[in-house]
């Protein structure tokens, strides 16, 4: 049994390569997990919905629904079962797309079963954390995958930097975010930006997400930083 677990942990592995699926099943069983298999996206989605699993190990390139679609549909249904993507697709955009669609972790093939089991245990310790594909603060929404921002049904056109700043703030909606933290996370380390540029972009954002709609979502807390109202202002 996995360390720290008091009951058998049930894992669903969705993988169309049957030999690999069997090997993953045996490897995880050796670590104490109970493992079921699905060999296409449609069966994987059905079992993930109905099977009362503790976690899903999900390939991306599947017959029927892709792993991306399986993850996206689960999150659209507010099903927060931990999902670990296990894929040969190792590009940075593949990883980003998987995480943006709501996956909790991403491991590339070839892989170590010891690491896979450790990653699963880490996910299980965190539990079923909400990871919506579309981020929301009231009627203000941001889709990291499609890069669409809306107020209600109205699309808002943002520059790449404005989008990155809003994404960071909306992920921390209701919390105070210091200017220095925004500078560290939104601007590249090679940039020569200072805290003043954060103020400038906060102004740009307000003129796009708040002013046209008579809202005040992006709040300035003098000496502390910025806060995006959780209710969208």
C-alpha cells in the first residue's frame, strides 16, 4: 500500500498501447495501487465519471476522444479527480495545453515507475483540487487554452502582457498580489522593467476589463499591491 494511505487507492490508466498499459498496471500494483485499464478516450471518460477512482493516468493520443478532450470534459463537468497526463508528447506547448485544460501533472515517456508512483502520491495528498479550464471572477472569464477573455458575452481584446497579468491575478482572485510578485511572474527576467511598469499595465487592464462595463474589479491597495475582486467587481 502507498506510504501514508490507510486504504487501497484506485487508479484508472487510460492508454491505447496495451502492452504499455499492462506494464503501467503492474508497476503501480507493485507500489500498492489498485489499477483498472481503459484503451480509448470514450471508455476512459465513462469510467472516470462513474468509477469512483482516486486518480487518472491519461495518455493524450487515444482512439475516439483524445486525452485533451477527456480532461476538458471532466473539468467542464466540475469533476476534479486528479489527472496525471502520461504522454510521449514532450514539447513545452503540449505540456502547457494539458495543464491549461485542467490536468494536475504531466509526465513524459519514457518514465520511471518509481517517479510515476511518487507523482501520484503527491496528487493524492493534495486531493481533488478544483482546476477549471476557464478561470472566472464573477462574469469576467479567462480561458488560458484559447486565450479568450470575456465580460459576460462580450469578448475583450488583450495584449499578451495584459493577458498574462490578468491570468495571474484571476488565479489569485480575492487575494492581494504585491507589485513585485507580478513583476517576477509576468515580466521575463531578462526585461529591465521596474515596478512602475506594473502600474502602467494595471491602468491598461482597467480600461479594458472595468471601465467599459462600469465595474471596479481591479483594486489598488496602496503600499500592498493589487487585488482582483472575486465577484468580478
